[in-house]
C-alpha cells in the first residue's frame, strides 16, 4: 500500500501589527503630575486677611513708584477680577496699574495676546510714554515672559508669581482642566493656534523676578524658578494666595524699584 505524501499545514500569516515600541511612540505622552497637596490651597483666604493687617498693604516700608505702567495678567481659568487687590496696592505705592483685559484665561495664549493683551500694552505705552512692567500670576507669568521676549524694547521688567516657567508639572486636577481647554481650542481653531512661542526666552538684560512657594498646591514649586539665586525669591504661602501675599508684595515693590533705577 503506497503511502500518501503528507503536506505540512502552515499557519496563516498574521497581519502585520506595530510593535510595542512603535505603538507606545504613537501614544501622546501625558504631562507629569505634581505630588502637591491641593487641599492646602483652601488656606489662601487667610493670606487675604493677613495682607490687610500688614503695613506693606498700605504702602509703608516699600519704595515708591515712578508712575510707570504695570500690566497684570491672571492665571489659568482666572480673570482680572481677583487681581484687584494687587492692582489697588500698586496704585497706592505710585504706579499706574493696568488689568490685562483678556477676560477668562481659558483660551490659546497666542489668541489672548493678539486679541486683547497687546491692545492693553499699547495703551499703557501711549499713556505713560515709557517702558512697562509685566506681572503674571501662574499661567499669566508664562504669558508675561512670552510678551517680554517678543517685545524687549517695550518691557522694562517681568515678574512671575508661582508660574511654571520651566515645565508644566501640576496637580492632576489642573492637568485635566488644561487638557479639556486644549481640546476645545483644537475644535474651535485647529492645531495652528496652539503656541510654542510662549516658551520664548526673556533677554538677559531685562530685570526678571520669579517668586515661588514650596507649599504650592497647584504646580511643582521647582518649576517656578529660573535657577538664578539673584532673581528667584521664596515666600511662604499658597499658589492661589500668591496674588495676596504680603511677602510677595514687598519683593514686587523692591524689584520694580530696581527696574526703574536701571532704566
């Protein structure tokens, strides 16, 4: 009986699939989260009360201003309204403060600068006839540094208050809110408006100041430093409360005075 030749059955080839390495490369890397105690931010109310009880709030013990313009820029999801205390204090010590006019800081920074902030800056320049100072809280400080880098001839100094100027390492809740805003921007305006320019460097000749707190419950305080001991200043307090922090106010007055003396 002749043997029947056996044919080797071959397994069907699997469709080519990307390797794990390739697959991972396609996934967008999540921003690093900061291990910050968000609950401590509830203490900012105490900072507001403390501010009103200190002499610096009434202009005592700080250098006087020269009537130059100071433009204030609010933080992420904030408006000019919560900077009213800082605005009033700057006016009391001899400066001409301006609110940013950007509305709610929940839009692409490029658009906020182009549509609103540049108009405020032009008005401040026209009304004072000299260079302006920029003060930004949190994300507002990142925007302030971008403007300072883009307009070095118009800006005398830039001060950041608890601003993540080195990288965006923040609390998970903040990152989730930021991602929601980013997706909305993409839907409304497309990819083209998302900025890279707000990482623009500030000229070394410009007076810079970075004020931070190690008790920051929103962003990693290490990201809020320029890494220069002459321009980095630590104060006690919270991230939100930085806009009402008497220690920060004292530093702001001293640094503004230094900038006006160097003009």
